[in-house]
C-alpha cells in the first residue's frame, strides 16, 4: 500500500482536470450542479478517499473528505471536498493525468510521481493547475474544476488530456501558507505563489518552479487522492 503514496521523492503527484466546451480552454471552476449536468452524457463516475500527504509524516485518511471524478468523451470534471485545512491559508489543487496508466512501472498498481516526472512519454503524463482559494475558519473546503479533452494550457509536459475515460488521475492539494495581502490571487492560481524557493519540490520541472511569484511562506503538499477508473 505504501507504493500508492509514492510520488515526488516519496510524495504523491499532482494533476489538473477540466472539461470545458473546447479543447483549448484552461481549467476552470465547476460547481456540483455542473457535475450533475455533465453526468447525463454517458459519463463514468469514480470516487475515492482523501489522505494526508506523505511529506507530512504517516499517511492517514482525512475523515469526512471525498473526491469525485466524472468523465465522458469530452473530458472530465471533479469535485474535492476536504477537511482539516488551515484557516486563512491559501490552497491550490493540482491534477496529475496519466493518459496511459498501463505504461506505469508498477501497473496494475497505481501510478506514481516517478512515472509522470521521469517516464512521462511512457505514460503520456500531464500536470496542470485545477483551482484554488483561501480557506475559511471551519477548515473545510470544496474545490471543483473541469478539463476538456485535448490540449491543456499551462500543462507541464505538453501531452494534454487524450484519454478521459481511461486516464488515472491524482489530485494533490498544496498549502501556500497564510494569505499574503497583495499576493493572494497569485497564491491561489500558481504553483510557486507565495512560496520560498526551498519549499517547492526540486523534482518538479523548471516550468513549475517559474510558475508564480515567490514569497516568504513555507509551502507544502498537504493532501492527495488517487482516482482510478
């Protein structure tokens, strides 16, 4: 089971989803009602538990948290509801797409970050921003997004989203630390927003390290889920 949680140097991956009207659209937020509407199109439904990220210590399930992935021929939509977040902190969700999961080294076990980062061509991997916002006082939050089949703007590797019904998808929640006045929009829309250089995983490609305005916060990968269709 530990293999499930290995991604970037012992941490899970990140992939962004979105299913829009046209393949060229960027990932955008989608509400629960949009997920329901999307579902009528002969869609496939996948749900999964949410876990603490291994970089924080022993991996444990997050009570009350759940992720849903809905896919059809046009793309995918997802909803992540989670708890135990830091009030007042900025978070982003990243989706890692394995268009060809059968190419992963441990197949039929789940794919890993090593597959998307270092065996990208074999798995036709992609990583993209999903959505983000500042969490309120309850420490609970819902994150919704969608990604269309085709090219994925801002994708790390240029492989796009080519296999909606067959792809394996990992979602990773990143904590960007306390909201910083004047920098919040960047914190909730980029990988590096508000983060010190040292707190961005070194295994990430240069495009990720250049994505956003750095700041004083120690950022960390916080939670993750694995959605296998």
